[in-house]
C-alpha cells in the first residue's frame, strides 16, 4: 500500500513543486513506483513535467467531482485521468478547473450536501476516498499543495500519512512554519489521526552565506526538539529553476548537480521512514 506525502507551505517560492517532483524522481530512481498529484490551481507540477495544463482533458478536478457524485465509477475515471509519463512516474494533472472543484467542496462543506446520500462522507475527506483507489498500485503518492484554497490543502493532509514542510533558507520565509504546523495539528485532530510531520526541509540553501547558516541553526533550535529537520538542505542551484522549462526533473536535466545530490539524500531519509 502506498505511503502518501503532502508537500505543503503557505508561502510561495519555497520549493514545494520542485520538492514534490524531484523527491518523486529520486524515489523512482531507487526502484519505487511513484504517482504525483498536482493539487495546485496554478498547475506548476503539471507544467514542470512538460504538459500544458489547459490542454489536459481530465484532471484532479474531474476526479474530485466524480468522487463526490459518482464514487462507484472512480476506477473508470482514474484510468482515463492518470498520465503515465515518459519518466516512469505517473501524474494526476491539474489546471484552472481545480478552482471549480474547490468551490464544490466548499458548497459541500457549508451545506453538508452529499450527492450520493452517504452521510458518513465529508468534504474534507473526498481526496482520501479518491486516493484509496490508488494505494495498491504505488509505493509512494506525493501531493503538491498550492497556496490558496485551504479546503484543497485540508483534503490533501486528510489523505496523507506524512507532510513535508519546505522552507526557503531565508529569515522571513521561516516565519510561515507555525501556520502549517497548526493546520496539520487541526487536520490530525479532526480528520486524520495518523498524519505526521515527516520533517522541515530547508530549500534554496547556500552553505557560504551567513544568513542561510543562521536560518538553519534557528530552525533547528526552535523546531528540532519537536519535529524532524531533514539532515541535508536542498542546495541552491539555477538548474532547479531551469528544469521545468525542459519538462524534466533535476536527475534528467543535471544529474551531477549539487541539488540532485540533495534530493537523493532527502529520498534516502524518506525511505527510512517507511
């Protein structure tokens, strides 16, 4: 059964999509079967794998709506939606229509409306119901969460076993950590008692600048006793920013780059959590 990870932070530019993509690629290179889920209205993960979001006929939005309205037909919709990429990683893509699915979840939440009459289902666990149909096919499922649409993020966390919190190695960026940790705590109490913080991951790290070292020490001092901080930060490299334009992971684009080594180290730690 797949282990499900959410990659989440409410601040932009912290490396959520890069982490989801390159962690998935590193796990795949280690011989694991991996599916990536683009749970972001901006659809950056879909684009990073070389697909044009607007051209995708079926996306996560279709699956969420099917899970609400036609749960018995989910297997059929999954077969039509999951993309088997050339990299060996499977993808559930996204585009702007994910906003429509988020709005439908909000209606479901506010009105307690349930199209199939199953009072045991809630708007916060629609994605969990959906991904249960995929668990037996993969070793890992990784969900890339967006900045807004909190109910989509709650759904991702409610479906997950672990959450990774990427944080840019910058003083102000680290201030977003408490907000994410509080949401994880709330989801664990209300919807998913098995949810755990896999760790806080420093990204865009430069070993020489004093600021990066100070942030690393600060995060360790503040959170290290309560939460795991991943051993090796993700090294800053322009190659990571260039990867999406080529529709590739760092391992295909620049396998000898220091950032590739960083993501391999992250994957090794994730594998030890299994």
